[in-house]
C-alpha cells in the first residue's frame, strides 16, 4: 500500500472533525520484517537528505509532534530520526512552564529553541500546548498574568491562533519549513497502553495519577484539538492527522511525509568555484 501524505493532511479552511478521522487504517506494511525494511529505507533517505540540508546551510526544518498521552510521540521521534547525525538534529520537549517562562509571552520559550539553518528542529509538544492544555484548563491563564475577564472569555484563543499562524508565516518566509503531526489515538487504545504501563514493571515510571486525571478531560481535549487543527493548518505549515493506534504504521507515514517535505526543498551541495577548485588541486599534490 502506497503512502500518500495528502490522505492525512489538514487542508486550509477545512473544519476538522476528529470523529471522522480514523485512528487506525489498513497497514502500509505486510509483516514486521517488511515494516523494518521500509522504515530502514526511509531512515537512510532521511539521513542523506539531512546531510544535504546541513551542507547547503540555507533552510531549516521544524517538526512539531502533538498528541494525547501514550500517542507515541517519543517512539516516533526515536525511530524515524534514528539515522540522522546528531549534529544536524535538535530535540526539545516542552512541559509545564517555569516561573521565568510564565513571565514572558506564550511563544517565548519555544522561540528560543527554533532550529538554525541546515538543521532539523523537533518539538515534542510545543507552543500549541497553550491552545490545548491551557484551553482545557483555563485557570492556567491566571498564572500567565491574565485577568478573570480574559480567562472567562473566548477571544483569547482566536488571538493565540493568529499569533501562531503569524509566527509560522514569518518562519516560512525566512527559510524554516514547519511540519506538524497530530498523533490521533483512540481512547480505548490509550486505555490499553496505560494498562501496559501498570502491568509491565519497566514501564511503571511512565505512569502517574495526572495521566488518569487528564484522561477524564478526553472530550474537552478533542474539541480543543479540532479547533486548533482547523485554525492553524496552512498551505505553508500544514498539520497532518496521523492514525496512531498502530505505532509502526504511524512511524512509516510520518517518515514518508518528512522525506517528501525535504525533497521538496530542492537542495543541492554548495558549488565550488574555479578558483577554489584550483586551490584544492594544489593542496592535493601536497598529500
């Protein structure tokens, strides 16, 4: 089965209904062996493209991963990016903001971590937390200095969506390609993964009471994601809704999307001038 990124892309202007988006589809692989072979080929291709991006030093790529707990963000990043030279790749995770971060606007802490030209930056959660977690728990706005009236209103979310799309448009026009993945997990699959974290001792550290408390807000989170995906997927910085119940399938889809996005950058190795080539030939004779 061929992977078509457009099957998962949120097109601008489309209202997202996650109930109509599958969390599981027919696998693009036939067996575990086929999965490993497909992923290995994509990892090799991705590594070569990142080497080319690093050498050309003209553009940056920012990959954003969002999803409910246990959706597979960590595993996707670990497997898909396994072959990329660490010099050309940076991963940052964003959790509860620090006191210093709360004293700035909501984009400040992530803006500091944007990738340099020639690199791939990866955000495991991102500035989108401030229109997702904070929307489900609006009381968190008070810690960001907002008044009770602002907390009670709804205008703030449209304002933040605009701030985000303005930022991403700015990044795109200045050479940073932004690609966003929402790992779409079913509530039942999350339950199974939570049970595994309890039943398997080596996974106990991953589970906490907070996970259960957040699960109780599942429907609120789905509504927040629908509003976010609908408002912030643009032609230049698209969202992709990835069926995440099958981790292997999700990784193959994600890696294919990244490979095609890098191929679209039309990169090339720096050309050597005639003068520089002459210099190199002289140096070669000295070896």
